[in-house]
């Protein structure tokens, strides 16, 4: 991602030195004793697609062989973010990882976007694949919950920190920055609005935005194949808060779910995410909960600890 930084540094030497000093300070202050990540060899995948009820094409990556398992990614992500997790599960399952609508292999959000559109997308994939087990991360976990209410054939779901109690007031600023063509500023707004634990959350904007501009541009030059560049994923964060807002004050409905449910979360995640799991733990009738020590909201992502999450998913979905 940062291969092109030296070129930028030569033409912005003073700013670069200052940024490096700040980043070093940030890293020293934020060191955590996290267990070493286990390497996961990425498995080969094929691609496929289904047509949702409104005619939108939903593309997906398919890994492995065995009973069907669907992985639904969270906000500002695409199927590429679950390469490690899918690969770790592929020896025991046929793993289907869709690009949620609005990115990658899938079609656009379309007019009148609501959570029902996402439910219909997942239902189309369940019908085609015959999968009865589904995992969802963050906003993807909300999609999985809503889909399970409407889809009796889903009999096991695992949910990683659905953000029911997230403050979404930051979306107005995000929309303004995107309208002005400022993806780096929009990215910083997302980081601060969602209480991301990275140093960018407390770094002043006048420092964070140049750094993020550099990172976005460098990452875009590295993207290959079916992967979606970060610059294209940032605007999708306009939509996920709509899912959150549609569930406010209405979580008791999930008490009607009869599927077995595994709730997952990290001890380092923001408080509002743990509150969401606490609430579901009291509502769902057939639930088990696990907290991962020293991990955070993105443990299932390629850059997290997907092998740790995979071990629990293998145990739960393999029973």
C-alpha cells in the first residue's frame, strides 16, 4: 500500500518528516501486546452471481467445498476483506462471500434503498446456494439478523458486533466532503465518527488528511483483479447508517428468531458495540456469546486475526 510513499516524500520533505515523527509517536503510544498473527494461505476462488428481487446483480466469490456458508462483510468493505477468513474455512465449507450491493462484483444501490433490499440480496444467494449458515460483521450482521427473521431456512448465524447503538450524526459531514470531492476528509470523518481505535482517530485533521490522501492514492495503484479500491468504498458509508437507523428502538423483534446464534466481539472494541451484544444476548432465545481478548471490531478482516475468528466459526457451524 505504501510503496509509492518515497516518491511523495521527495517532493514534500518537511511535511513528510513531520508526519513520520507524529506517526512514530503515535505508534509508541499505542503499542499493544497482541499475539502474533498466524499466516493463512489464500485459497483460490471462483466467482458467481445471483439476481436479487429488484433485478440487481449480486456477485460473490466462492471458496472450498462442503456445506454452504455465507460471509457478509461490513461497512467500507468488499468481499476481498474476507479472503483470509474464507480461506481458513474453505477446507470444511463451500464459502460464499458476496460483494454487498453498491461495490465490486455487484450492481448499484438503486433507487429507494432500504434494508429490505439487502435482505432480498441475501435471500437470493441463500436460495441459489442452499446455504443454511451465515456470518455477518458489523452492518453485515444487521443484514444477517433481518434476513434470518424473513428466511426460515437459515438455521445458524454468527454475528460480530452489529453497530446498533452507533451515533450516525457524522453522516451529514461525510456527504458534504464527498460532494466536494474530498475522499480523504470523508475517510477521517468515518474513522472519528465510528470511534475507530487507530491513531487517525485522535490525530488532528490537518495531519490526518494529507496522510490519508497519500494512503488512498497508493492503495489504488496496488489494487488488482476483483478487489475494490478504498476510494470507491468510502462513499458506501453513506448507506450503512440507514441500516442502523432503521432498527433503532425495534430490536425486540429479534426475539422471534429461532435459529442458533453465536455472538462475537473483541475486548478492545468501543463500548457502544459491546452494548449492542449485551442487548442481543438478552433478546435472542438460543444464543451463545464469545469475547476475544485483545481483539477489536475488525478481527475478522484480513488485517485482523481472521484465524482466531475462523476457529470459533468452524466449531459453531460444524456442530
